[in-house]
C-alpha cells in the first residue's frame, strides 16, 4: 500500500465491528489509568479563577464564531490570570463530576477518555512568574514545572522557525497520553485521539475570540524538540498540538 493509501486508511472509520470482539485492557479489568497527571512533588501550585467567578467570555456565540480566525502577530501586552483561567477551562476544564466519579469536560472526547495534558509556556501573564506550567483541571489549579531558558527562541525553533509561536503571551502545548484511550479502544484509538485534539483547539479559538485575544493552531513542529521542552518521554506521552495566545492590535 502506498503511503498516501495508508494515510487514507487511517482516516476511515472501521472501529466498531472490530472493537466489539476485542480483548481490551478495560475488558481485562486492568484499572482505569489516571485522568490527570499528578503534580510533581514540591512543585508550586497556582490557584485559577473558578468558572463561576469569571466575568470574561460573555460574548454571544454567534459573534465569537464570526470573529474566529488565526492570528500570527501579538503585541507585548500580557493576559490576566482571569483570561488564562477562562481559556484553560474552555479547552480542558471540568463541567461536571458524576457520583460514579466520571468527569465530563467542556470538550467532547471519544469514549470520554480525555487523553490530553495541557502545558503552558508562560511569557506574560499577570501575577505569574514566566516558565513552564501544567494545568490540573480536576483541581482548578496549575503546577509550575520550572524555568524555560530562552523560551521565545526555543519555542520558535521547536516550531521549525515559526517565531511568532514563541512570542505569544502564553503558549498552549497539548501532549497526549495515548494509553488513556487505548485502555478502552486498543489500537483503534489513534484516529479518535487525532479528532479529539481538534475539538480542544477549536474551543481555544472560540474562547479567544470571545475575549478579544488571538491564537493560531500549530501542527508543524519538531517532535523531539517540543517533547524535550515540556519534559515528556516521546513514547507514552508526547506533544500533539500547540497554539500561542496573545493580545492583538
Ligand atoms: C491542524 C492544523 C494545523 C495548523 N498548523 C499551522 C502551523 O503550523 N502554522 C500556522 O501558521 N498555521 C497553522 N494552522 C492554521 C491554518 O493555517 C489556518 O487555520 C488556515 O489558514 C485558515 O485560516 P483561519 O484559521 O484564519 O480561518 C493550522 C491549522 C490546523 C487546523
């Protein structure tokens, strides 16, 4: 099969008849993988603003959709912590925890598996020391993972010279932990994971439009450089998608 044919096959839906008879880890009663990566011991925590207390993001959906577009030029102005809290909630936030422990989020995800983690390179956010952070959606917090030397240049280089990415006030870097989905769907997971990631970034676009800031989806990046920047192993967790966010003229 040619590489193009292989790519097309990957996009086709062939899951269900196969999956119904598959011996998945879930069916083998392997315990469900954690829904959120733990905060490293000793990492400082930052409280985010709870969704009930947000005043931003009130633009009608019709206006946010009409205003959605990609922005690649950002001003030197920063974001407020409230704006960042809103964007994090919109992209991966929790909207409901059921009695069973099931967590429902603001984005759809195949089988409700939610295989992503959100890393942030913070350059200019009110009250936050620049550096690398990770969102903890179940706790409405972020943990600070450390400094990023030459963040603007490193992110730009990690995106094949797309320097505007590193110039965002904050850069969203989504990693995937495929096993969260594989636990249920085994080798049929990966098409769903790719589709899932689009939902996350689309919510970011709409949320950015709702608060008058700019973003741009970034699919072209250097896998090894970005994995190393956020400190993941590139096998059980790796970067899948990015988006800088910044103020626009
Ligand atoms: C999967 C995906 C990957 C993308 N990767 C990049 C990228 O690496 N660099 C970039 O400048 N824009 C990237 N974009 C943004 C598109 O170029 C943009 O959405 C398209 O030109 C349409 O413009 P609009 O978003 O303003 O409607 C990407 C968009 C998607 C959905």
